[in-house]
C-alpha cells in the first residue's frame, strides 16, 4: 500500500488519467453484459455503454439510458463507478497539492500548511485513508436519513438501496437517480431535498476544507472564523455567495414560469436546490427544459464555476473565480497588492487562475463548435433554441454536472462521442493543468525586454 500510495503522490496527474481510463473501460464492458440490464430492455451499444460508464466514473450524471433500465447488478456497477470516481478525484487532487508544495522551501511549506490545512509530511497512505473514511461517514449518514424517510412507502429493503444510491450519488456530486424523472417525484419532499443539498454542498467543498472545519472545532462544536485557513475561508465565502445569488436569481426568473405551480416555500426550496445542484451535482426536481433562457444562462455560469479544489465537483473551481474577482477589484481600486481576509494573494495564483480560465474556455468552445457541426440541433428545442440547448449540454459535460435540457438523449453517435470526450476532459483536465503549471522551473530563467501594450 505504501509503495502504491507513494507512486500516486509522485505522479498524480499520470495516475489520475490511468485511474479514470481503467474505470471507464471496465465499466463499459460490464454495462454491456446482459445481466446488467432488465430482460425486456434493448442491449446497450458500445457508444451508449461508454457514455454511461464515462458519466458515472467522471461523476457527471448525463444519461442516454435511464438507470431504471438496468438490473440490480447494473445499478450496482454504476454506483461503484460513481464511488470510485468521486473518491479518486478527491484523493488524487489532494496528492497534487503534496507534489506541488511538498518539494518547496520550509517557508513555502509552512504557508501551504496554513493555506490548505493538510500536513504535507503526513504519510500518504494515512492521508488516503482519511479521505476515504470521511467520504464513507458522510455517505452512510445521508443514506440512513434518506432510507428512514422512504421506508413507509418503499419498505425496508428498497428504501435502504434507494438511500444508499442517492447518498453516494449526492456526496460524489454525480446526479444519477434511480427514477427516470430524476428527483422530480420528490420535489415536495423537504427531507429528501434538504439531505441531498447538504450532501452535495459537503461533497463540493473539498477534502482540505472538511479537514480544516473538523480540526478547528472546539468541545462545543463551535468554529471560529478567524481560526480557519485562508483556503477554507475563500471556498466557504465563494460557495455561500454563489449559493445565495443563484437561489435568488432563479427564484425571481422562474417564479412565474417553471415554479408557478408551487407555493412560495416550495418554490424557494426548488430554487435553492437547483442553485446547489448546478454548481456540483446535476440532480433536478423540475424539468430543466422548462426554464427560460435567462435561467438557463444562470445555471450555465454556476456549472462553469463548480465547487472547491480537491472535491468531487467539476468546473474551473470557486477559488479560481474568487482570485480573479479579488484581483480585478484590487486593480480597479488601484491597490498595490491583491489581498483578502488579511492575506496577500500570490501573483502566481492569479496567473494560474487566468490560464485555467483561458484553457477551459478554449476546450468548451472547441467542444461546442464540434457538437454544433455534427448535430446542428434546430429550434425550437425543448422550449428553447438549438444553440442554448447545445451550449447547456457542453457546459454541463465539461463541468461534470449532469443537468440537461433534454438534448442528450437525442444525440446521434458522433454527438455522444463529443460529449463523452468533453466529460473526460472536464474531469481530468483542470487537475492535470494545475500540475503542469506548478512544476518547478529547471535551468536559468530567461528574461526578455518588457514590451508596451495598449489594452482595451
């Protein structure tokens, strides 16, 4: 185990790619087995099986076949892919931090420890155990509460499976549901909605944040804000702002449209649910295709941002956006440095965030162009236009969210291959990119003469 963990810590980017490739290939083969589908369900093609396996392993949630079409064995395969995919991204993302910061000077090690809340000299095997243990505790608690709530209607055995499947899917930010309608039948169930929101948010914060929150508590389980690490403060603040803004905007935009048949309380809960789900998971309690273009655009922006580093969430990460926003505000004010929460943001973090955004936009635009070229979805599409539907699908795939306006099921094989590749790139791309951008510079640094450029 120690040898294996050491190899992961040394080459996390390579291990990440191999890990997900093995998961996807294995899952594809298993899902194509007759035993993994119900007797009266048509066999899965290679494209459909690959799509479903990639979506599960990359914890996305986009589907071309309903989970209900699979047998108990098939649903178990999907659940295992979700679990291994979610835990894989958490552990390997944490190991990237060790690789990036663990070989620096003593001063940088101290700053990194204070920033992310991880002991960089901790045994890697023990660190992996802590990540897995934390995941299982949250999932088990959520599964118990969900199963307890569904037991009167479903019975003990079915309720237990329902609770386990949705708890794992929620904490790993996968968005897979056993019902063909996702969570629409439970739109008015406050217990289900509340538990799913909590699991989705916790799974989207990231392991460093969860560790810091746990270690900073006192004997009364109180946490003092000023004692938290800077990284934790940044992720919590950014996540809270996005959650509140998303809830308010969705509620105002859709109160007289998709949420018009609900009471004020349920409409607000639904807006909160989708604000949380859009950034990380992909569960839905209303048909996304019934949203107007303005609300769909808000969901696209939430999906693009995503969750925290070292989490099961996708996107460019809330810290990336937060750093760029703080930097922009500092420049507008004419401040000499970029600072937040009594900490100075390193210039390297700002430049890395900018590169992440640029490359993410490049990959999204390229995938969208390919999809529009291969599929050319025409208006009106599910209440919207073809361009919005395709854009929503690509952003959802790249950010590994899983929300859909309904376009996914209508895609032909070339379109499904494009979305499959986008999910894979969205899952491994940002982490591999961070590893490459933070490698130690070798050889003498070449300094070129400064050029004068007019911007704007």
